[in-house]
């Protein structure tokens, strides 16, 4: 299958297969997928429920070992790495935005964003400074000290994006990043992701049902029963 | 600063504790409760057993001579009064004296009978046998027929200063009330050696015998060495020599063993700690399960489980620390209440520290037990 533009990929998958269950109940969700994701581009993975989108995202993001096939990040074969090295790779190069915001209710916005840096050993002052910067980038510089209960859905998702991007990852994996948001906030989050991708050269792989994201995508992959049935360049390219 | 160490994840642990304090309250209270249970029992036991040795602990003489078979200070048997002169032959003994305990029957003015133990002291403030808390009362016992009782026993004996009573049919007069001289198991009535002799008039053998011979040594002298010297002087079959500390300690241990309350104390303390461990670990486990998705995001971001485990262990340590402080306040309040009600209760700084350490260890151990929940965190679950 031909990838979108023909430039060296940040992330690629070859012969990716995965199934859930055993024996008679075994249900394949990915069938020998081959995909490429290009630097600084946003790729949407679309498809009906059960088409294998989330499993694909987990396999690409180093969260779920596929039954067969290879995922390459640069020269590294993700699933050939020792668990500790894969963990390091996830820490340094990958970031994730999930459907639920998954923010700690006790922490303020700045603490949420600084937390992964602190847990990675960064000193408090430096972590807070970087967190402040990341929150400013997502337009939350006036909400630094608010807790999730005091933020709107869109603001929570922007905190989650700031938390993901504070480490300047190479690849951002997003699972339905706008599904819990109203149209105004959804649009804002989409534009933000697009802008950050361009500014930092981050590759975005986003699983979505949301057609509002289509005009912003560089590349769209349509999955059906674990097979990429259509792949095309998005309107943004 | 501790919180700036790379492995410390203080903000999350502390922020969660402060923000969700209601969720952690049962754990904090269970740690505090276990500690209070332990310290109050310990305080009552040591207070109670402390009353067994109240005479040893309050009388300033450093050396005690008892009957050879004595295991505890309340197990008295007669020894010759002449031993007092014998031990004085040791150059390290500055003064010697005798202390006699005799069972007697008290009859108050209203006819109430109470079994008591007469404690015959030297009626001089500076005598080796005058207990420290009775320095002002000892000289008041010089007058024949005078007795003193502890304030905490006064109601039981119907004794007020100036009141009359009978001991073994002889009239006596209460001249003073003492404080802090209460004993478990018996009721002490303090009197002078002379009054005791009068009460035992006709018993020639009693006059030549006593329960204890006491020796006072110079300040700075080694009581253990003098005891060893006296042991050489006194045949093992005649008497046994103790240092004050040794007699006090051995008497308490004897009571702890013989009464069986030591085992009871251990059982209820262990039970209290187990309850605290179960409540604290379940509480922490509930908090972990409630934050499973948030932890899963951190795991997805490559934060190792052991670093997340530190958050839980730190939360557990804070629970232990706060629980310990609550425990200390409650126990100090209980001790004050006990003192106000004349209930023997001993609270030591060492006991408070040990209980605090046990509380902290209990909470941290509970945190480690709760970690099982954390190892169930599976980042891929976030994508289902």
C-alpha cells in the first residue's frame, strides 16, 4: 500500500497483525497492515467501531505487542527492544492524548503538566517552568492553578495536550481527542494540535470518528476489519 | 530539599492526601487507633505495675536486701534486722535502715473493714527509707499511733486528716495524705517503725525481723559494684542483695509474666495493628483503583511502575505520620485524664517514639500491600 507523500517516515508499520481471543473465539483486528507516518504531519485513522483503530494506535505507540509484524521508529524496531528500552523510548519520543482526560483531580493544571517531568527526575523549578510554558502554548496561561473540577472539557483536554507535549515528543498519539468536546472546543483543540505539529515538527497519529478533523489532516487512513481500505492525503497538505 | 530529589514524587502524594482527605481519614484514624490502643494499654500496664514497685521507685536507697527467695518486691519474707548493721560495715554504705511490711486489718470510723499493708518507715525526712513524695509526711509519723494513706485510697479507707481508725484493734490517727504512693493489689498504710512495734506488742520475733534492709551509698558510687561486694558479705541462703533498678525491673517483669496480662497486651496490640493494616491498605488500594486511568497515562508516558509505587509509599508514610501525631495527642489527653482521676498511667517518651515508629511502619507496610493494584495498571486499556 502506498503511503501519503513519499518522504522518509518517522514511524512505520509492516505486516502488522493482531487478534483477540483464542481458538474458535479468536477475532483478528489487524490484518498485515503496512503504514507510514511522516514527520510533522497529522495522520487520521478513521473507521467504524471495531475496525481496529485503537489496537493499531496501541501497537504503534508501544503499548500493545502485536501478534505479528514490525513497527519501526527511525532505525529501531519497537517490539524488538527490551521492555526497559521501549519504556525509555516511550518516555523520550512518544506522547499520548486519550479520550478521557485522565487528569489527577487533586493537581492543578501546572502540577498535572509538571508531574511526568518530576517523576522523570527533573527538579521542581525547571519542571514548573517548562509546564508553565507548555500551558501558555495551549492558551491556558491564566488557568495554571485551577484543578480539573474548575476547568471546562476543552480546557481539560488542552491540559492533557500540554502534558503530552511538554517533553517535545517526536510522535503524539491521540485517541478520539475531540469526541468529548462540543464543536467550539473540538475545533479549538484541532487547530491547536495542527499548530503545535507545525511549530515543533511533531508527528500526530490520531484515531477519530470526528469528521471535523478531516480538513486539518495531512493524511487519512480508513480502516475496515483491520485492513486499510483507503488512504488519501487530507485537505491540509 | 527532600522534594527535589529525583525519585520523590511529593506533589502528587501530598496533593492527593490534602485534596481527598476524606478518603484517607479512615486510614489515618486506624493508624492512630492502633497506636492509642497500644499506648493506652502499655500506659495502664506500666502504670499498674509501676504501683507494684512504687516503694522501690520512690525510696531513695540504692541497695535493697530481701529474703533469698524473693522474686518480686511484693513477695516479702522476714530477714533479721541485724543485717542493717552488717551492711553498714561496708565502707561504701553511708547509711542503712529497715523497711517493714505487715498485713493488717483497717477499720474505719464507720465500721468498714479493709485489708491493708502497713509500711513502717523511719519518721525522718532524710532517712534512707522515706519515699521522695512523702518528705513532708514522714516527720508527721513520729508521733505514736500516727498513720498516712494515699489520697487515691482515702475514700476507700474513710480517711481524712485528723480522723481516727483502728488497725488490728488499736486506735490510730490519720495525720496526712500522700500523693503517688498507690499500689495495685494492696492498700498501703504508712506508719513509723515505733508505731508498728506498738501495734505488734508482744510479738518478740516480729521486732527482730523486717521485710527489707536498705542501704544508701555515696553519690557517684557504682551500685552494681557495691551490690556485688555485699553479696560476698551476706550468705546467699540468708538474704539477697539487689540494686534498686534491678529489683524494680525484675518485679515488673515478674508481674508481666505471672499475671498473663503481657500476653493479653501483645494479642490486643497485634489485633489493633492488623486492623490498621487492613483498613489502611484497603483505603490506599481504593485510591489507587480510583486513579487507575491517571496512573495508566503516566505508565504510557514511560514512567516506570516503581516510580509510581513511590507515590503510594509516600502517601502511606504521610498517613502514618499524621496518624502518629493524632495518636500522640489522644494518648497525652488520656494520660492527663488518668492523672486527674488518680488512675495509674505511665507514659514515656520512648514509648511514644516506639509507637510512632510502629504506626509509620504499619502504614508503609499497608502501602506496600496496596501496590498490587498499581501493578494492574495497563496503559493499552486506555485505548479500549
